[in-house]
């Protein structure tokens, strides 16, 4: 958490801003308070992306997507205004580190803890899919480790399952190390794409690195499309077997989320541990500091809503030796977000 910087707003809608929580390519996230003093996360979208009317329409869809899922598995949406200049989004503040930060600070999980984490995330994704949505950017930075279980956040690229594409031709949306092969191929996506990302996230949690990581974006693309996942460090057994099935190149051969949840839940039961106890080291974090500035008198009330940030990347790459040249424009986020 950092203090506000010169040029940062002090208020958005009825919400008083106090500190910076993080940033990404699409916007800045602030710690704010409601008029009644409750902590919230306020996400303000950068001006350089709000000139596109399609982006504003997309943001409005994201708000509805997040609201339809509810707050049990996600950060509850409090308020939003996609027509504001700049647009903004507000969610309940979740105290706890991201999975990315937790693994960085505490190291990889045991198989038991990774199994418990996987069961919770599979349950959350199932709730998202039950609303007819895909997440499309599940990654460690988009998972918050709350005391009552992990929360899946950032519906910045969620969309109705039946929609063919959210962006234009030759546009990829997601984070390279956690994207499914069909996202690179520009195929129509199904819930199996999120299952692939879940496998990548759990492999990261158990090893400290994504299973297709490489030194360059080009090599990551090739690994996702052609190479076997690097699961070194994960002992053979039911957990590794689930990951291998989730990371299949062909989405038709991946397990359904219900199968993943059943397998991982069985592993948690057999371990004899309560899931939240198994992943307890991940939710330990410093107490939330008091806001840097006290709340002030709010302006006239308006009804309450949220969004997450991404970075636009345009590059040309050979996905594999001898392959065609691919033009890509994708939305991603810094892994530290």
C-alpha cells in the first residue's frame, strides 16, 4: 500500500480515496472508504483506454458479470460508473495477499495445501460458469487469499459463454503464461479454457513457476501450444494426475470442472484437514493500515459498482519453428498486480 501521488484523485463518486493498492495497464486501484467508513477497493480506468466506446460497453458488461456471480467466490461489486470520465468500479475490500504474492513470500505449497486451494478455486469457477460466464484471465495475481477462502477477482475480460469473441480479429486477451492453446489459436472458447488456466495456477502454487514459463513471450507461446507442462517438483499421485488432465492441449479431453472439484475434494477429505487450515500460511498478511487521510463529508449520494487493469501488448512472433507469423494484440497485467 502506497500513499496517494500528485495527480491522484482524492474522491471518486461518493468514495474517499486514501492509498494506492496497485496498478496495471488499464488503471489504478485505490483503497477507499464509503461515507459510512467501510473499506472498499476503487479502480479508476486510465484515460488512454476510455476513448474507445467499445471499452466502456465492455466495462458495463463486466460489472453485470461480476454482480451475477455474487460475493461468496469473488469480491462483491459495490458500485460502478462506466459512463464517468474516467470510468470507475468499486468492490468490497478483501484483506489478504494475492496468490502471486503469497507464493513469492512463503514459497510453494505442499500437495495437501495445493489440493485444498484447487478445490476452492474449482468451486469458484463453477459458480462463474453457472452464470454463463468465462473468466478468461485466471492467474495468481487475480486470486486473493482471504481468511475465509480464496476469492477469484478481475472480470476484466469475462464474457457470456455464447459470445464468439469480445475483441476484434487477431486480438488476444489474457496473460501469456496462463492462456489456453485455444486462446492462442483464436478458437471459440468454452469453460475448458478456464480449466486449463486453473491447471496452470495450481502448478504455479505447487512449484513456484507457471508450467509453460520461458524467457520470452515467443517461447511461452510455443510451450503452451506444443510442449508438455513442467511439473517437476510435484510428486506422482492424484493431484498431479488432475493437473495433467487439466493441461491437455485438446480442450475436449480436459475434465469438466465438476470432475476436477470431485477429485480435489476427495483429496482434501482424505488428508483429514479443514481446507482453510491447509492453506492458512497463504492468508497471513500485515494488518490493513488505517487510511492515510480521514474520510471527509461525502457529496450527494448516488447508488453504488468495479474493474481490473490490463496492459496492451502488440507484437509479432513466431509461435514455433517453421510456424506462421502471428500478429498479436493482447491485454495482460503485470504479475505483481
